[in-house]
């Protein structure tokens, strides 16, 4: 049965070679720089973070993702700087991204907690395809590479982010350049072209008492071709030491997409997320997703581990940064 699922997965990859979906993180609320370059410098202190995700464990060729980032606010917190490295692999295709991110941060009031940021990320992408992992319908298909093929291209991402102590809102877009490069005009070989992806996110914190805070949030993702994905999250913070929460992921129909199958199941996954402050400046998180679609009968769920470390300064805003 796993061979059957792998075959289906590889066929899906073949359909997506010209519209690669970006990597997915269940703990997106704790990985802001990956979603939006305008998030750079949000915590106003040097922050280092790592994420590892294994999706659909138990299925050969399933997605595996690594994300590393560091960001800081400088020049009296008016400028955010961030470096992001991510690696993603699914079946025969892979990508390695390196992005420098810059955010211009405008403090809107004297409390310096209402901040509007405009961000841009500039970097390079290495997109690869291992032809030896593909099973052609017809033997001798010259469009399938015999080994590993890769291309390195420049790329741009952009976003806007507003936040205060209890609320945030962000919109961003990435992969804004690569699809227009002439290197992808050659159709002699199969190649992976990253299409633009758009992210809309928001969240709010509701203090319940001195020990508990409630934080709902959402993330809407769209690539203009595949299903529009919506993540709904709800978290409870306990004594500013522990986040406990859940996620529900589904697809939504915002506008017609003629290339989509009509019988696709909207429900995608449900899961649990927790993040624990081991020390005041060290946090460790874990997330688990259970598939609600047909894959749920064959995989062992998706697992995600994160770790974040703050280098605190005299101007540190923590623990007021809840996002």
C-alpha cells in the first residue's frame, strides 16, 4: 500500500513541478520571519530560531523541512534585520533558500508598542529535481533528467506587519521574481518553477487573569493555482511559561479555480501545539498534525519541533511579545 501512496505522491509532484507549494509549518505563529519579511526585528532583540518538520511520517518521499532564522532590531528599533535559511524536500524535488530580510519599522505612538513595519526579503533559491526518483509513463522520456538537476535563481519577497501588545496583522507575498526568469522558458527538461504565494495572518491576545491568556489566530495561504488553505489556531498561555493550543487546517473557496479537482476534501488536518519556556530566554515547541483527508489512513501524522533563543538586552520587550 505504501508503494501505491508513493506512486500517487509522485504523480502529484509531476503536476506541481511548475507550481511548487511552499513548505508548511503548523507552528507558524512562532515562525513569523518565515511567513513575512516585515516581521524582522519584531521582538526588538536578537532572536535565533530553528524549525524541523516531518510531514506524513511513514510515507516514503513525504515532505521534510528545515528552517533557520535570526533577526534583530537596530537603529533605535526603526530597522529590522533578519537572515532566513530554509530547506524543503518532497519526493523527487527539493529547494534550498537563503534570504536577507529588511523591515522599516514605524512606531505610531509614544508607548512605542504600536508598530507598523514594511519588509522586503532578497535572496537566492536553489531548486532541484532528481530524475532517478521519477517513474516515467513512457520509457526514454527525454524531458525527465537522468540524474539530479538544479538551478540557482535570485528571488524577492515582501510584506507589511502591524502589531501592538495584544494584536497583530500581516500580509506578505514571496516567490515574486523567479517565475519570470528566462531560465524557465526552456521546456526541454522538466523543471521546478516557484509561483507567488500569498499569506494573510492575524491574531489577538485576551488576558483572562494573572495566570492565563487566550490567543486565537489564523493564517490564510494561497498560490493562485492550488487550494486556498486556512489554519485556525487557539492557544492558552499559562503563567507566561507554557503555550498550549490546537490547530484546524482546511481549504476554503475564495474564487473559482478551474484546474482543481471537484471532489477534493476540504478538511486537511487537526493538531496540537505546545511551547514551553525552559528559561526566560529559551523556548522549545512541539506540534503534531493528524490528517483528516485520505492520507490519514496511511501516515503516522506530522511532527514538528522548534527551538528559539533570545539574547536579552536592557530594551527587551519580553514578556510583552506574545507573537
